[in-house]
């Protein structure tokens, strides 16, 4: 776990430099690479969706076979609903796993590595560094994409809006947020009971001093390949860390 309060600069970390399978938390990275390459004006181009493209868990794209989707719609499907085929089409649009890794290196992320597509990228085995990152690296990259200048303003807004409206992380970091906070996140799940959530949490209205964000990455797995995957530890870790960091902020 790694968290950074953008107000005080305070951090909280536990095993922040250890590798975990990133699973679907890679989807915003692929979306951002496409946005960087195409710009918002290029996001309304239609992309074919064929039956051969479909992989497991594709609730949106399976309805669009033969019709296609725009790049903008693929971002929405991948980030809001974690649609795996949409994620793969975005990854292809970014040039594939190796190209995405190279793009991340250009952002200063020397840790995260993309090697496979959905659903194979979730087939984590301890000791295998394919499709892994660390909490520290992912928190830093999400900060760069959502809060930094790696993307232009319109592109950053499109990415952030889709993450704010994500439907898959309600029991994770979002469960730790207080009323009035806003959370832009992407969850992930995979082998060895992997359960992840990477988020930017505005502790109030965005754009206000009270709403200054905390960036948080919680990645978890179990030693037992048959262990049950659970959400509660991710939510509890997020709650403890967010309460601690926000509690350290100076009072007026």
C-alpha cells in the first residue's frame, strides 16, 4: 500500500516497493496512452468490435459486435465497467503491451510492466514479474495522469470523469470515503486472491482547498492460490490511511 497527501506531502506505506499483479488497474493506463496519442478530438472515431475479439467479462462490448464502438465509448466501458474486451482494444490502440510499457517509462514509471492482454494478465503466479507493478509506482503514475500534466486538460478530464463514475469499486476505497468526498478509482482482481484498488480521493469538492486529493494504491494477494478473494481488507486499509493522513492536515 502507498498513499500520498497532496496537501502536506505526507505519505503512508506498507510493502510499497513489492510487486503485485496489477490486473484491471492497468486499464486507465492504456486509456491514457490512447488519449495522449489521439487527443479528445480523435476519440469519436469508431473501432470495429468482432466476435473474435470477445474475451471473458465483456458486458458492454458483447452487445456491440458488428456495430463497433468509438474510442470514447471504449474508455467508458473499460473504466466504468471493467469490460475486458474494451481494455484489450484500448491496449491495442496504445500499440500493445510493450508499447504501453515504453510509454510508461517516458512518464518516469520505471517499474510497471505490461506483458499480456485480458484475461491472461490476471493469471498471476508468485515470482512472475509479468503484468505487475508496485503500490508506489502505480500511485505515482495515477497521480501523474489524473493530477499532473502528462495529458492535456480535455484528455485528463475525460479519463478522470470515467474513473469518477466507476461502478466496480464501491466496496473498496470508495467504502472508506466520507460523505462529500469524491473518488476516481480503478479496481482489479486476479489469481491468488488478488484484490486491488488505485484511487485519487478528493476530500471535499474538487477544485477547493478542502477537497485537495490523496492518491492511494492498495494492492493485495494471498499465498494460497485457493484463498477467497475479499474486499474488506482493501477498504479497511484505505480507511485507516485516509483518516490518518487527513487528520494530520493543519487546521484553520
